[in-house]
C-alpha cells in the first residue's frame, strides 16, 4: 500500500514527476503513487510545490506536511498531519 495511517496522521509514499503539464495524482501501485507537478527539480522548487499541492488537496496547512525522506530523490515519503480531506485514490 502506498499510504499508511498512523493514528490520525497519514504517511504517503510518492514518486514525483516534475515539469509536468499540470499538477495531478497519476497512476499508483503497491509501493507509491505518482504525482505530477509543474515545478522544475531545481533549488527545492519541486519539493515546495509538492507540499503546496498536497496542502491544498488534503486541506491542511503547509506546516502540517513533513518530508520524511527523499529530499533530493523522486521517491519521497511524507507525513500529513490530520488530513481534513482525502483524494479519491486514498478513500
């Protein structure tokens, strides 16, 4: 499973595709869900953009999202504290 609940918090395994045409959740498998973002992978811009996208999607503040691993990699593990909304792929 690409996500795990830890009490009320969500741990999400993602594979980021930077420089996409639009921001969106894409295909998923057991290990991760692919997320397309428009930002380039330069100077942390992709990570900031990903956190903004996830904050809007899960209706939480940006400070409620923590990058656990994968700061410079495409595969990332994120903690989303008490998400208030869930996308279809997680419901």
